[in-house]
């Protein structure tokens, strides 16, 4: 039954045939007692969730199975205080031990080797021991050389500010990586290397993201691929492009590395081969009494993928002209503050910044009030006419779970969805928003959480700096520092939400704005109204166009406000902040305005309207945005991404006194056609 060569083969065959007929199975327990061994080997790892340890385990198990051995697995959960006890207990149940990446000190490891032999160490060498003390085979990866390969690759791409996201304090391989960093520093004296404490897993990489951005590094090397994944997620949430803004590299080349977004550059380690080799060393000691090898070293191989790229020549790009070239290169002018209730000339495209308070903040400009009343009267008239339009019914707001949906009639297609924003990540400055917003034919003209800027959410009021708090999301631009991720993200929460009792096309909400500490900053009254607008253009079908109006009043009910933008903090042309409309990418996008055609003509202009014409797979569409009454400079993008907003603080801070108010108004027409410049102007005139 044991297959020994001293038994006559004919007799052995007859015995096996009889055993098969009787379904006989030998008792492993009895066999182990008789033979004095278990034919089982223990593998102890710090973290079973780490794919590297899983692959080493797979290599041990597959190689051991070829020799009739099975594997028992134990995990220490990165607890070095319990590591020796767990390893010794596992060894007592098995014939031998494979100890992977132990964290315990050298002296404790040397004692364990004497108590638990035979064993083999993976990713760890035994330190200096007394003469005659037990030794064990050690299989190690040359992480120092691997680190030098990774850093040299980044240096070759032009990077000189590199962060290393360190692993566990007791990790021997982390120490080898640091040794590689020291060698890289010697070879590249102009290289700035900084070690940031992190850890061994995805959560650690995600948590260290703010420190990476605050250090303004152009590249980051993570302790392993898992930490790199966490960093990629954190950068993605912050709207930081990889490798456009920062390059990221890892170690180990786990299976998921090439499927990351972007695919991860990493130092590839022969993980499965480590496990198979560990078993061969151990099996030789168990069965043949072979002398343990001292140390076997394995080399890593640099695997270059999409997460690393050349040093960005202009990592703080401001504005792309229509031909793709940087358009804003002049130094920022000294900002001149604008106070609500005053009329101040701005510097943007010869425009004027003229923001008037409501009665609670001081005197109201009669002409502005008259303009607002005229626009409201026109809206009421258009709504009445829209209810008679053929095809789509008059828009109606209705609840849909925790969202509100504007439909083209009670049973009509959805036109706009109002989300509460409570599931928006804190780093994106949570706020209510509209998404998706469709044309009557169903073409979506909003985008939320796009890859290029994760903190963009459809249509929302987003201000990058209100008394130092970001209600925009992502990084904050600091003068003489640049875009920096700060823990300064505020929240906007609706305290009341209702459909107007006399107008089902109007949604009314009260919004409380709070800073990053949860302290109230201001209150907002918001009205969102949908209407049809037929017969504006003779060539359009009656139901090819509908209108969404947004009216908000921000009240400085919790103290004075200072509203700023990156432009007022020293970044030319980046005067964004206000009611921001983010459009989706399209097969083709054109920008139209009273200032002419193209992004460069519209950006920073005082045009009373702008329009985006787009060609989507679902069909053609145009978004016309008009400012009723006072016109603010437009912040607008189309080359990098499509989006626009009237800028509250275009080139100067806006001050709102305690008790004052600021009104934000925007009217949008969504058209199922690509309009010409003249057609867009006609629609815009009807909106104002």
C-alpha cells in the first residue's frame, strides 16, 4: 500500500485491486503515527488579503502537492507580538514551516528558528547569530535594487520631487526599499526624496493622499501595489490626473496592477516562484537531511505602464485656447475687492462686476429689480404658452425616492433629477445638484463625477473659497504654493424642500451652507423652475426646446462673507465659482457667444449668453445659458472639458457684509438641434 520497491509488483497489484474493490481508504492519522510525520507543512503570512502572500502560498501548495504534502495556513494579521507564538503552534501541527515576511526582531526570529526547525524564511534574512546556532534557508527579493530601478525610471522622466509611501515599521523589505532610496539619492544629488508614513494596504495609500498633494510631489513610489491602488483612488477623488499631474509606481506586480486605471508601473516580483523554491529548499531538508542554503536572492523587473509619465511642463495649467495651447500666461493682476452693493470695474475682458444685494443687504438698484420683474413676467407668460404646446406636457416636479424629478408632464419623460448630494464624498464638498438633465428628446447635457474632475456634479452652486472653506471640491489654490488638498471642504444641506403650492413646475428649497467644522456660514433660498418655450425658432419643432431657470439668494445670515476664486489667489484666468454647469464629453463640441465663436472668445467675456452645441450618439443638442439682468464674466471650458459658470469672483474677492445677500440667476435652454450663432442669439434673447 505504501508503494515500497521491496514488495513483489504482482502482489502489490493484487492488494491494490482488493483495496479498490472494498473501497478501502487508509487512515492518515494512523499512518502519521506510524511514520512519525504528518505530510503537512505550515505557511504563516502577515496578511492573507495581500495578493503577494496569496501567490507565494499558491507556489508552496502546488509544489508541495507534487511531493504528496498538504499545506496548513496561518495569519498573524500584522501583529508582530503574536507572530512567534502563532508560528510555533502551526509548526507543532506540521512537519515543517514556511515563514513569510516575518515582522519580529532578529533575536526573536533566531530563537524561533531553533525551536521550529526545519523552516524556511521568505522575504527575510536572519541577522547576526552566535556560532553554531541553527540556520534556515532564506529567500529574499532584492528590493533595494528594485527601488533603484523605479526611482531611476522616474528620474529619467524628469521627476525630481519624489515621495516614498513607507510600509509597516517592522517590515524588513521596507528597510531594503529605504536602502534603495539612499542609493538613488547618491546617484542623483538633485533628487528630493521624502518618506511619508503609510502602511501595507489600500486604506493606507488612500489616507496618505492629502500628504502627497500637500508636498507638491510630481511622483510617488508606494510600498506595494495595494498602497499604490489606494493612492490612485485618493488622487482620482481629488480630481488629480495620473500621470498628467503626478506619476505613481508600486512594487510586486500583483495580477490587478495591469488592470488599474491607469495601469500601474511596478517592480515585478516572482511571487509564485518564491513559494515553489521555498518548498524545494524545505523538502530537501525534510527528506534528505540536506544542509540549509544560506540565502537565495531573487531579482525584480521593472514593469513600465501608464501610471508614470514625463514631468508635466505646466502642471498648473489654467486655460486652453481652442487650438489646445495655453492661453492664460500673464501674471495675475492685483485683485481689487468687490463689495456687494457697490459698482466696481473688473479687469476681465473689459467687463464690469456689478452684483447687487437684496433688500436685506442694503439698497437695491431699481433697474436691476425692474429687469428681474420683467424676466419673471416673461417666464410666467412662457409657462402658460408652454402648457399649450404639443408633444411634451408642462414640466412637473415629483418625488422619486430621496430625489426630486422634473418631468415633461405628470407621466412624461424625465427632464431633470435633483439629487440631495448626501452621498457625495466629503473631499468633493457635498451639495445638492441636478443630474442628469435631458433635452426633450432624451439627450443628457450634464455629467457628474467625470474622470477629469471627479468633484464636478451636474448643475450646482460651487464656490472654491468662502471664508477659506471650499464648496467646490478637490484641491484649493494657494498663492505661491499652487493647488493643494486641504481639509477645508464644506457642505450644503437642504433644510426644507417642497414643490411650490401654486406652481408644480417650481421646486423650492432652503439650503444651509456649513464650513469644514460644521459651523453655519450662510443660508440660501433656491427656486428651480421648468417650462416649455415653443415658437422661438420657426425651423424648430414646437417640442424641441425647454427651459430651466435657477434663482438663488445667498444670505450672509451668520456673519460677513469673503468669496474668492483661484484667480484672486494668484492663478490667472481661473476665476471660477458660482452656478456651474458641467456638460458631458461629446463627439463634437462648439462654443458660441455674443463675443463670437470659440472658447477663447467666451472665456472671461461679458457676453449675456453662451451656448454649447454638441453632437452625441443620441443626437444633436444645444445648451444655451443666459444671465438675466446683471452680467458677470464667464468662466468657460471646452478644450479640456465642457462647462461654464458666471463667475462671482472673476478677478477680485467679493465681500458680503453681515446681513447682506447675493443673488445668483441663470436660465438655460435645452434644444434638440445644433444651433447656429444667430439661432443661439435668438433663443438667448427669449430667455432674458
